[in-house]
């Protein structure tokens, strides 16, 4: 005979202990069960179909101390249990999901170094880009490449093309399929829909796979159940900025939805870049050839540069660029949730205009389009939890072009005009005769690449062991004019597949004070041997809220599609998928084999690997001072170079694996420099050791001061190409200092202010065509605002770079001058769940 299980219902409310205010979004869970509830707009919750028995019920909300109460559920009855939560220092209850790949855990207990940016911090940043809030994070290198484009990385070995930090949005891969660069601000998700950002600092390949080499950035958007309502934000500022954000999200029963959009336009800041085309030595070069850090064979004087400009062989960025920034975004999602099963389908589209970094110059994205479609399912079957996601991402370059490409074709036109009767013409007269339609066509960049990303993850708890395992499949379908299959070999197959599987085991001992974590991942890539990435960590809570951690991580970076298959300047800049020889002569024998003496060999690219040991401490003193310190020692092998010129086509000449002279191919129509080559390669080994120190002091719940200092040093480098003049550089500051003061409700209830400052000392940077020293950079940002809570209106004004520091974040990027902005946001609340 079969008997129905006895069940009951738990209902109640969640309120602020001090004010009695209802706490919307608080979560209630029952220990030992996979069911729970979220407090609605009235602060009420209900959990049905609970097996009869005694339980411990816990209510949680970020910013409040969690409360656990005993409760007994009787068959067929409704039991009431009300919670009153007390505000706590944010760090005590701050929950992250990225540290253990989807599993909620307190930031204080995370087995890795993880930094967070709250929704509040995103809204009050003074930076032109909302991701400017990331600049305050400990251990993070942040670069603004313009009004709306940024780079985020950590722990050195930077280039103009940073791909060592994996970027996710809601756990899905957010990478440009052809370029391999993170999408960041270019992604279809508008600013107003960002809930928070989590940044894992340091290697994370054991869970996330290839290119989580320096860490992971996970941008998490708002769901309609916890963030229901309509919001409108208007922002204006200097550089003719206007920025409009719209969001509407709501739910009815188990079904939720959201639709968001953004329109932004502005004028770019100037960088002073000048792009040069003088064959054969100065192809695609820029004004940094004036700097002492440029190799002697390429260095010129200011008078040389002035002469090139007058002849039409060099062009200022304001002559080759529209100097505009813009965003057009629309994004939406449908949700279904229940106690056993959750589903989400999301899709978005964006068109962006702005600057993207390149080792060779600057890509001006003009209406660069990104679209994605994503399906996510998660739930539980018995004790087995699961998560499944499938994503398609595609991009189209629109009217984009490389600034140095446009300068090249303008120079070619100027040369044609001077050689056909225009030798005595002035520069202005030459410009008036240039066939701009031809230049636009010749310098256009095409990119119609796609990426398919999927993952299945399973979770299971067994006798105190927490298991997380899964598999990922990624398929890259690149098709771009700057790749070998986009220009002179349109039928070549340069697709790539990544397949990986991982398992993490967590065990807590000694009354949950000791946490042991072990993880391992195996990855297979189309071009490379199988990679194995283990991770081990031990975390111990000495006393409450004081944790020590030691750990080991191995991570790897595979060369992205562009590093393998780049094709620029008629072949003078190439990817390195098969290797090159550099010789002292371009001559070949009767059989077509090179005869010159070998100067150097550059093997085909191999995956870069890093083994990192970390020791860390997190502690909260007197409920006020939070200390977070981590020291690391990283040993790199086969680490990937920035793009460097390995032969000049004058005294040294590069040949590919088939014995063909690089830098020139007859199929390019005669464009190119025979024997010249700029490419990527693997160095030997190097060690980077460093430490990040962070302090947060809570004067009270309304005043918080955050300060941090970071230090790192490159040592023990093995550079087999030093004799060829190829340097081995950290390409990052050896120290960074940051401080942020946040104040609320002081002069008036509802007022807020944020003062942020960071100091980046001078350092040498060399990558591709960029060579020079970045001077000290000190940036101070200020935001003041007021929230009219009853009206749902927030107004604020901001100043970025208050003292107008003139050092760019990286060579070639715009000098982000003092920037003023003001905004107003109106929140209407839910139209259905009031």
C-alpha cells in the first residue's frame, strides 16, 4: 500500500529589526531541503509542500545578519514564522557565486581571492563607463580606452590585447568571437540592468577552463523577481554626452520577464596618436617611434615625423577617426521559477561605436554589432542539482576600421597624387584630391564571426562532501578581414573547438572551521595537447570572522584565434600557428629553399601555463575593520608575448614553415613588405611574486572607507630572443594604491557621496607598435547625490579625474581629461506586485 507524504506550509514576513521596514528579496531556506522562498514586495513569504518535521529556517539578505530559527511543520497545517534582521557590515553577509562556479557562499568564506562591485557602486561611479567602479578594486588593473570601452586584467604581463581574464555575463561566456576580446561595455546588457560584478583575481582554470588565466569577471544582471519595477535613467555630461537607460521587469506567479534598452552618444577624448606609413621600415607605426624605448632601427626624430605629416605619409587620429562614442542596446529575458525547476531564455542586440585596443594600432568600432541568445535551466532531481546553459554569440563589424589601416591607404593615395603631377601640392591640396570612397572601402574591417558555448553542471552533497562537476563545449567560427580566412584564403578552415570537464570537492571539518577544496579540470583544444588544471585550497576559521587560506592553482591560456591566424599589412603582421625562421638574407636556392643563415627560430604557439601558490587572510575586527590580504607566487612557462617585430625586411627576413617569405603575398595585390614580420611567440619562463592588501573600515552603516595597496615583481625571466632585441617586460605597474570613501545620510537623510582616488606609478610598456613610458597617473573622482525615496527619484553629479591628470591609462588610449556628468533616475516600482 502507498501512503502520501505528510506535508505542511510555512508562512511569515521578514522585516528590519530597527525600522520595521519590510525586506523585499530576503531569502528563506530550510536546512536539509532544496526548497525555499523569497520575500515579496510586502516582505511576506510562503513555502509549500514541506515534509512534516522539525527544521532550522534561515532568513538572509545582503547587508543584514542572517537569522536562524527552529520551526516544526505539522501535517496539513500552516505554520507562521516571522524574521527580524539586523543590519550588519556588508562583508559579513555578502554572498558570491563565481568563487565556486555557481554555488552561493559568503565572500568571507570563499576559497579564492574575489572582489565585488555592488549595484550601488556601479550607479555612483564618476567614470564615463559604469565599469569604472571596477577601478577601485584591490589587485585589479583597469584601463579606460575611451568614453565607453575599458580593459580589466590583473597580475601583469599586460598587452594592448588583454585576453588573460575570462569574462562572463550571468555565467555565460561574453567574448567577441573573432577578436577574442572581452565584450565588457559593448555587450547588449544595459548599465541599468547590472546587479553587481564579481572578479576572481588570480588563476581560475580548474573550474573555468582556458583563458581564466589571470581571473574571471562575472557581470550579474538583475532578475525580475528580486528587482521588479520600471526604471528610467537620464545622464548628460561634457564631451556632449547623453545616455538614456530604460528597464521594465515584473512577474506574475511563477513567470517573470524583463526588457531593457540604452542609447548613448558622446565625443571621444583625444590621445594625440599619429599613424605612419612609410615602407618598408615604418609600416603601421605611430608617434611612439619617437621614444627611446623603440628599437634603434625604427626610431625617428620629431622633424622626421613633421615631414611625414606634411607629405601625407603620417596622419593624426583626428584626421582618420570620427572621434565618436556610442551605444545602442536592447536586451530581454523570460523567466520561470518553481521549487523544483527554473528556466531563463535571454536575448540581446547591441551596436557600439568606440575605440578597441590593438597591439598594432587602434580599432575604431563603428556600429559594431553583437547579438546573443541564451537558454539556462537549473533545478534538482532529488538531491542532485543541475545547471544547463547554451549560448550563441555573433558579431558584425559594421562600418569599423583600423585607424592605422586608414592612415596607410590615405598615405598610398597621397603618394599616388604626388607621383602623378602633384609633387608641388600642399598637404591641404593633396587631401582635397584623395578618393575618400576608395580609402573607406580599402580600410574597412569585416568580422562576421560566431561562437557557440554550452555547459552542463551537476551538484551533489554526500555525507558532508559537496561535489560540483560538469562539462563545457565551445565552438569558434571566425570569419574576419584581419584573419587569414578573411582576406587571401577565404576557404581556409580556422575554426576551433574547446571541450573540457571539471570536478570540485569541498569538505568541511572541525565544526565547519576547516574547509578543504580540491578541483581538477581536463581540456582539449583543436590546436593543442590536452591540458590539466588542478586546484587545492585549505581555509581555516581561527576564530569567528577570521579566516586563513593557502592554495595552489594551475591555469593555462590558449592562444586566441587572432594570435594564431592574424593577417594585417599584406602579411607583415601574422599569427603564429606553424612557426617561423628568421634569416639574414631573403635568397632561396633553385628548389625554393631559403639559403641565408638562421638568426632565430620562433616555434608555433603553445599554451601558456602558470602555477600559483597563494596565502591569504580575511578578518573582521570589532565589527568595523575588515582586512583582506593575499600574497602570491606565480611561475609562468611558455608565456605568450605581445606582438613584436621579429624581422624588418631589410637586414632580417622571416620565412614560414613552407619556406615562403613572410610579409608579402601576391594575392594581396602587391601590398606588403617582403621579409618583414610582426607576430606572437612563447617566451621561456618567468616568476611574478606579489601581494594585495585591502582594508575596509565601517565607521557606521552609512560611512565606509576602503583602501588598498598592490605590489608585484617580475624576476627569473628566461628570454631566448633577447639577442634579437625582443624585451621581456611586466608591462604593468609594480605597485598600485587606491582609496574610496563612501558616505550616506549625513547632511540629509537620503544624501550620498563618494570620493575615490588611485595612484599608478610610472612604468615601461612595450607591445606591438607601442613603445614608451607611462608617467605617474593620479585620478580623483567625486560623486554627490540625493535620493528622494518617497518619489523614487535619485539625482547625482560626478566629476571624473577631478585634477585633470594628463597621463593615459595605456599607450595609445585617449587621455581621459576631467569629465563632468549629471544624472536623474526614476523608479516606478512594480505595476503588478505592489
